[in-house]
């Protein structure tokens, strides 16, 4: 029984590799949808989805004979760009992006999101993580409280402007006033993605340099013809 192919790189170009690719692309699509309403994180996540899709096309169209095919180098480079973009602008929004403390008007609360008024426009933001039922009830009640005292008691929040994540908020409709959430902290995921992106950059250069040393020429394959030939 074959537990691992003789050419390990061929795992990426076999038909079952298309299933892995579809699952990964579906996950990235879900992440982009999760960031809906955010001008920065949503478009970065969409760009990451496109880069990863293009990288998979590069891998699918490369030769099975060598891992140093130039198409593999291009695919790894695209993955590196995707990791760096996501690590800095999306996963690292609260680490590298602006997180001001603002007094804002509050709108409707919907599940884990609510509308607030910033910079003369309504923005859909995500509520702090780890909220209890009591916290959600207090936030929902703040809408009516705010309408009654709109000129005196705006909601104070700390929000990440790149991904529309509220880190903490001060509710004044409770006695005593309560703070929900925690200040932002460095994202381990963001740092890991940045380091992985840099490693992929070095890997892409290594693959390209090895292919150039061996004299391997760039080849263009039709994706569907490649998949059909593998069956």
C-alpha cells in the first residue's frame, strides 16, 4: 500500500488536490464574508482569496517531474503575498492599524454586530468577543437609553478601523457604569502569518533559483487538461 508517493510534490497536482484547494478557497471566502462591512479587511480578504486561487492554478499547471518548476516558484510567491497582506491588514488590524477611542452614536444591535456613527457615516462593527447574555441585554438596552440622552451620553468605544472590531465599550446605562471587552493586544496569528509569508518569499526564490540552475523552462498547461490527464 502506498502511504506517500515517490514524488512528494505530486500530491499538490493530483485530482484530490483539487478537493483540498476547493476547501481552502471556501474557507477564505467565509473569512472574506466575515469581514463584510469593513473597507480594509474585506477587500484585503477578497484579494487574498484571488491570490490563493491564482497560486493553486500555478501549482496545478506545473510539471510532475520536478519541484523546481518555475510555476511552483510563482505559486509560492503568490502565497507569500497573500500571507503578508492578510497578516498585516486583516489578522493584524488591531496590531498594526489605528484603534482610536471614540464617542459615537449607536444604532441597532444585531446578534454580534451593531451600527455606530463614525466620520459622518454609519458603520457596521463587531461587538467585543466573549459577551454574556447579560452584556448583550445591556448593549441592546443602551439603544433606547441613548435616544433619550443623545446630547449627553454618547457610547465610548475603542474600535479597530481596519476590521471594524470593537475591543471595549463603556456602558453608562448601568449602575455603576460598566466596561465590556478588553484593550487590543498583539495578534499571534498576525505575527505567524508575517513570518510564514517571509519564509515563502525565501522559498519562492530558492525554487526559482534551483529551476534556473537546472535549466527548466517555463511551461503553460491548461488546468482542465491537467486534471483530465490525472484521472
